C-alpha cells in the first residue's frame, strides 16, 4: 500500500485466536538505530540514542552519543532533527554555537533541555559553551529558541535578569542552573538562578513567561504570594506547568507571618501580574460543609491546558470527614473548582456496591477532558480487577480501561492487567488521543508478548493496539518485559498544551525508543492506523468517499476493485465487527477531523 514500514508484526500481534472487532496496523517508521551512520557527521556512528520528541509536522528531535575513531571529550554528542528517512544534524559539540560571536563553540550538549512546539516546529535548548569571551560558571550557558536555521539566544549567564532590579543577573554557577521549554504554540517558560545586588538565598530563583524576544517576570522567590496575607512570601515552586495562553501553574511553598505547617503550601495559576491562588492548605474546600479544609494541595505532577484548567487532587479534613472519604479530586480554575470524584463515592459502571478507594493522575487536554486512575473497593473487588482508568468531559467521565476486562480487539478470554501503571506512562495530546501501555493475560499470551501499547482514538473513542512485545520490526524482535519498558521510552506524562516534553503530536504520531531482543535499540515514529482508508492509498481524504459508499452498497464489486484491502479492519469504524450503515457517522467525523 505504501513504501513506509507498515507494521510487519500483525501476525504476532493477533496470535491467539479469532477476533471480532479488528483494527488496521499502525504505521511504524525507523528514525535512527544504534550503529547507524551519524547524519551529517562523516566517520561517526550513533553509539546510543536518547528519548525523542515530535513536532506538529512529524519531525523528530533526539540527542545521541557518537562513536568513531575521532570521538573524544568535546565532540561525542549531537542533536538531530527531521522526518524519518531525512534526519539532519542540528547541533554537534565542538561546532560554532548559534547566535554567538565567531569562535564560541558548543562544549557540552548533555545539559540541553530540549523541547519542541506543536504548531510551528520551534525548538528550545540550553547549551554549555567555550571560546573567546566565555568564562566558566559566569556566562558559559545560554538558552536558545527558534526553528532550525534561525536559533537565537534568549538568555545567557551574566545577562541582566528581565524584570529584576538593575545589576541582578542570570547566575550559571549554581548546580540548578537555568533553562526553559516551549508550549505547543511556542510560548516560553524560563527559569534561572539570580545573583547581584540585593539577591539573597530567599529571592535568588525566578521564572518568566513570554516569547524569545520578550520575557516577563511571573514568579520570584521572596515575592508576595497573591491571595495571601501581607508579608506571606513564596519560598519555592514545584510541580510546574505552563500553557499556550501564557499561564504558569505551580505548587508554592510559603513563609511569613501566620504561616504554619497547616497552611504553608498552595496552588497558583496565572501570567505576569495575574497569578491567582487556586487552593491553599487550611482553606475552606469548595462545596463542602463549613470547616472542611484542605489538608494537602497540588500533591501530584501539575497539569494545565490552554483554557487554564488545572487538576487538584488532595486530602481534606474537618467535621464529618473520615479516613474513608478524605481524598478528593477537583478540576477547574481560580474562579471555580469542580469536584470530579471523592473517595468512598459509588464507582460508575463498576457494579453495585463498588466504590472509589484511591485516585491518581490526573491529565487534562485542551477539550477539558480528564484522564485519571482509580482503585476500587467493595463487592466483588479483588487484586485482579481493582484498578481502572476513567476519561471524559467534566461530570461525564466514563470507565475506559480496567484490570480484568477483555483486552480490546483481542479474543474475549484475553484480559487487561497492570492498568494501575498508566498514570506514570500515559501521553495525551490536545485533541484527546491517548497512548498507554498495559499487560494482557490469557490463553496464548506468554511473558515474551504480554505487553501492549494502546492508542485511544479521539474520534472512534475506542482503544486499538499499536505495538506488542514479541513483534518483529525490520527483522528484529521487540523486547518489553513490563509496561514500563514501553512507557519510559517516550516523554510522558503530558496533558497536551502544558509545556511538557512532547513525544506525541496532535496527529497522534508517537516517537518511541524500542529495545530489541538482540540488545540493540532504536527510535521509531508510530502513526495511528489509517481508519476509513477505503481506496487503499494510506491516507484518509475525499477520495475515500466513493469507495466507502461502494463498500456499503456492493461488497463484491468493492473487493474486486480493491483486492487485498482489509476493509473489515479499516472501515469497521464503530467496532461492531461489521462494515455497515453504523459506520457512516464515524467516517464523516474522521474526514472532518
């Protein structure tokens, strides 16, 4: 059907029995493999490859260690960028540093905190440099942003710190250093240590939001904490995310008059001059009885989206609250928090007498859809069916994966397992596609092929397998002993436009590092199955309309015109094991998407 490396593991993927609902194969394309020639660096090969990212056009960004007779300290690392089959060298140690005076070279690329944007393909990274005018721990690190060919320096050690008092400068000497990252639309978040007149241990860390041409100070240790009593100051920030709207969310540590261990943490969201308190330990919990307050806040990795929603899982305390119902999960913003679920509440779709015991996550996309983990307790709950994932709009989350349930597209007696690992391994893009690995158990499943990487398709609203351990790609057998072997091979978790490293774009393309049973590793780009491709050209467009109609009206003629096309997998869009009128609505939705 096309020249790309279409998943050659289909036979292994489905081994074990006949299927009802089926799915076309994912498109798996090699990007780089250990031992390959290093693109653009003659005489060098790729010794090892790092975790990859992908932009909105499908270009892949990854760091690598190099090998070869001329390798030495100072030229052993490089960063590469481009689509599968046309990856180019972006930066190489010992070469001229971008946007710097002649002779200033890149001396260390290991410190590069690379990130990549969705919309414009811009890249950000921090480099260590040496050469004329460069002094170690003074101005030898700089943060750069731009598209390939137009990288510009944003901040360098020794520069005046934007928004700070004259003479306060960026400090490179600290081990925490400085750097930044991009949100999906290229909005920058930058963090740095400070030094200079008036800088102490209580105000020497700052954070900015903006563009490469204009950064605005949004946070500094020692500043007044918005929404708190005068004199209550920030003493640190953690669990940080930023979004396309130029907002920054974080958990803030507080010091000052009246601050105790019972009210020394809070959760904030906002931009320069607009930071607003969302929650604080000791504050009244929205919608609860008077006296019910937050005992913890922002106690998990922070997430946000472009509309400015944040996740707020935490523990509450006060009148009527017990250990059996003191954990709650809210989503919202500074104006309103919406309670998604509470420990002890009845669990939807889980059966009578089943209730929530624990929560995990959460992750939020730009459609304000929320993915979160739960643990059940109650009637019929055992270790084999206690963990599940819920996903959906606020107030309408649905059970989407559960331990012990049939594994989608597999025979009915093949079951899901280890769903509880998903929150630390999940990737979710802005439009609502989700990547997550689990194990499966059942007849025919062995330790060599029990790990499956799943995609939840945002249009079809069902899970399809992308990859399985034990599959063969390019003559090599994929190794994964546990879901973490897949999950730690890409950047996650992410909720979409939250300024985190991006290993999946809004087209559903995933960059992943795969290990093989021969001990080698490589980077691959996995694209979702092309559902609805009725004319067999590996794309979905208006040219598929006529063949799709023909398939519905005259299957025999369709099969004669498109021999070898697995229409039952490609065009059974509603997953009912038949291509019929029920697939029309999904076909139209896919074209629209």
